[in-house]
C-alpha cells in the first residue's frame, strides 16, 4: 500500500512539474542606493512591466522564463500592445548560455504589426539576420532566460514564447517555500498572494493538512 501511495504521489508531482515546466516568474529589481518602484504583474494573459524612474536608474522589471535550462536556442517571441512600447532595445530577452549573456531586444528585429495595432517581435537566426545581425544568435546550453525592461516606461507583453513553448504564469499553489522567495509569490494566480509571507503561510497550512514536505 505504501508503495502505491508513493507511486501516486510521484505521478502527481510529475504532472505538476509538467504543467509548471514552462512558466513565467515575475520579478522586480532595484539596485543598492537607487530609488524606483518598478512593477511586474501578470493578468489576463498579459505581462505588465513598468519602470517609472529614469533609464539611468539601476532598476528593472521582468520575468524569469522557467523550464528552459539545458536547452539550446531556436526561437523566442512576444507581442507588445503597440510598437511605441519598444524603446532602446527594451523589452528584451536575456539568454544566458555557456556563461555568455545574449541580448535579444525588440529593436533588433522587424516587428509584425497586427490588425489590432499590436506588434509581434520574433527572434530566430533568420529574423536576426534580416534585422542586420545587430546581435548574436544565442548558442550553447542555456542556463537561464529573462524577459525584461530596464528603460523608463511601460510595456504590455502577451503571447510570450520561448523555443516554441507558450509562457504563462503558473496556476496552483507553491509546492515549497522556496517558490515563494525572490518574487516567486507573484507567479501564482490560483491562489494569488499579496506578498511573500502570505505565500509561505499558504504553503505551511497546506503542508500541515496534506502531508507535504516542509520545503525550503
């Protein structure tokens, strides 16, 4: 019986991992000594990024693209509410592979303007070449990917994809305390949390009542 329970728990964990394998984790960053209130939120299928301070301020807003470690780059894309939201190569993907960071900015490719006025930016070897090879195509084994803005302004990103996989904020509660940290609490939509403490409290409550591990 114990083996059956263990197997069922393992299958459930793998099922959750599969649904969460391609997900965005929103975050904000403000450097030491800087004053700014960037925001990164996800609602209605749109990642809303804002940097209300000057471009020179060491601050940014973005989201981590999860589930891509160990892959090699083939493609990435996002759609902006309008082309005017592309400013100074921001928003962009930061792709870290083999210790090198590759910057794929919205001004490095020619967007497709959609019927509703939105603009779709697609990054492949072909579109980067068509844009004049302003940036290098990511090569090597990927360790991390971020999509972000670090210039003053706002950006509303939808239809975010990486290597052909649609990226959304993960639904469902955290399965460890660690998922609540470093802004991870923002990535949950059902339930959603107001802060890290609320996220951790939810995990502790459900771990106690459903026999989950303590996590980290």
